[in-house]
């Protein structure tokens, strides 16, 4: 359901009630820009990556938010209730207006995916950042109180005692000492009320590749994000102590043999196969996210995230003989706070609730080289030592990782240094001035292990395999309730009296594909955080 300024306050009670009744809430956002991949380094620590996001993404705006609420009706039958909303967000007026950045390529991406900019600019729901809005209200209250007292005291010198009595009256004192909650209750806070309700509910918040969504949620609705990564983690933990990333779950050993591509819409396609249990979702009659024509709409992607979360947890429950609501499975605590870590050599996730210990990086080296050297030179020169990964740090430095299967760090350094005297090769610990005896190494986990020797030898690329596809599948209409079940293309599920197939298909329908081809619209990989 699309929600804008025209209908927001009419459906707000229903939205808040749905949050209150949900077992968990999936969230997704669309933005005016994102940090590009070439501004990330393959060997970034979580703190270094956060600094890059801080310097870039805090200046962009989350302009669309999708929420999908899921409630388990019957765990043994895998029956769930599903509600979804798609919100357009935009600052209120000139008084509350603020500057934000946008990236032309990001706006083109949204336009290519049928984003309604007219609805955004003319009907976007206003919002406020909690701490900055409270500060404004308190400053305004103090200024108003000071003016009122001054007027009373100066009104009539002959009535000095009367003025003093008015200034110190209980009513005047009460107006000067309103609680934060009362101040906010008496002001227009718009969509922020939804996010604050979600935070206060304590319900698990589910996202796919959640890092950027969470950064914007904190910065836009709660408090400006701090420069310090540790401070940011403290804020996130205090506000949202239950955070689950479906991309992290899909990357675990539970699914390593059945989910080969952890992009959101790729997972959605895979979970409809016979390897996964059938789940049934009851929806409203006007539920609109039945087909891929809404792909990259926040409400649709939040729905896909909710469905993926539900079916993956139902799969885990089935494999572990867990009969209760899958969201109550003990593994949820293992997944909690582990936010997927994009474009990394050795990290699958960063733990927003615990210390950022790194895996063993004894195989990682810094190479200082002549400025004329390119990435191609690095690849060619170090391939003889089974080069696992590499990335450029600056004009004269690359970071590389090589296999130490048959060598120690010291013997590998000796070999590499002996071949070319023009190169300065330094170990990871030495370059970063780390005391090897004090380095805390992340302990391996069978659930999240990355097998480095199975990695590609060059930098990971992120290609959108779902850019323009053709489909002979019929896109069915949505019924109530709806059914997510194994759906082989050669045997499509037929409409029955009680249930229709939910075709949350990740492909654009053929008419839209033809239009895009005719217009030569380039669906760029600009919103990688949505796809990946």
C-alpha cells in the first residue's frame, strides 16, 4: 500500500497496530545516493568502512521506506499474516527544510524503476530527527518563556508582586518543564512516529544488506550519526537490540549448497523451489506487491525480505525439528546483530553488538610500488604466489592477499622481496603498527566460515544478472490469502478456490521489458545495496 501525505494520518492507527501485532518487521529503503563500490576497499576494517559511509552517505536522504509486518498464525502449517506499506518521505516546508545531496546516477536508477517523483515532492510525508527536533522545541520553549516573563515583568512597575506571582505560578512552571515525550506529542513529527513506534516495540527488525538502511534510519529519525564507529554501534544497540540481516543468514553454511546468489531477488526466486518448505501468507484484498513490476520499490523489497526471512527460518526449523514459531528459534540469537559486510576479502558480516575482531590477516601484505604500476601489474606479478585478492590503497600502494598453504608469513615475505627490489612489501601488522601479541583474531565459526582458497583470484565484481530478462511465465493476480510454495516454471500452480499462487516474481513483465529496451533505458547497478 502506497502511503503519502494525503492518506498517512488516516492509516497511521492501522500501521501502528500492525507493528504492535507483528512477530517481526522487515524494512527497506531507497536513497538519493549511495557510497559507490570504488570508494570501498576490499580490506577495510568495519571502522574504516563506517568512516567512508559517514563521510558520504549521511549527506544523502532516504526518500522511500518499505515496512512489511509478519505474524505467525500456525507454525506447524507455516501460515502467516503479512501486511506491507510503502512510504514516500520528504521534508515538510521552508521552515523545516534542510540541504541534502543527490547523485544523478541514483536518481536515474530510481526513474528507470518507475519511482514516482511527483508523489515524492508534492505528497512526501514529513519527518523529524528526534534529538535535533527536541533541541529546537526546547530552544523555542525557552525563548517563548523568556519573552512572556519579560512582558509580564515590564507591563506595570506598580504591580511587581502580581507579576512575580504570575511568573512563578504552577501553570507557568509546568509549561517550562514539559517532558521530552510531551514536547514531541504536541508537535508535528510525521513519519518519524512510525519509526519511533517500531523502536519502542522492541520487535525484531529484518533487513537485507541492512547496513545502509540502518545508518539512514538512525541519522534521519533518531540522532545524527557520530564520527566514531564505537559510538554508532552503541546507538544502534540501544535503539534496536534485535537486528537480523537476511543476506547474512543466506550466506551461512545452512544454505551454502542451495543458495548460490545472495542478492535479494535471487534468493526470493530460490526459496520458491522444492528444497524449501511451502509457506502461506494471508494478506489484504488490495495487496499490491504480487509481481516484479514493483521491484526496487521499498515496499515490494521489504515484502521480499519478509518472505525470504520467513521461508529461510521455516527451512531451519524443519531441518532442526523445531515445532514452534521459527522466529523463536535459538539460532536467531546467533544471527542477531550480524550485519552483512559488502565487498570484503575475509568478512561476511560485522557485529554491531560486539567487538570488531578481524580474521587472521597474516596472509595480507601492503605493496609500495612505482606510481606507473597499475592493478594489472600487481595481478601479473603476484599471481605466481597464488594471489587471492587485491585492491588499490593509493597511487603507489596496493593491498594483496596470498595463500599461505605452503608458506609462513616470513618465508612468503622473503620470496616476494627477492624478486623485485623496487617493491616495498610490508606485513599487515607491521604496516598498521599492530603488536602481534595483542591482536585479537576472530575465532572461526562453522556457520560463517569463508574458505579463502575457494575465492576468485581477482577482485570481486557485482554484476546484476537480473537486469533485462525475458519470461514466458504467466504473472498471476494476487488473491487472499496468498500462497508462497514451490513453483517450478514447467508446472505453474493453478488458481484454486482457496489459494492462488503468490507471484512475487523478480522479473519485470514482458511489456515493461520491451518498453525499457525500446527506450534504451540502462538499468545501472546504482542501488547495489538493494540488489545485493
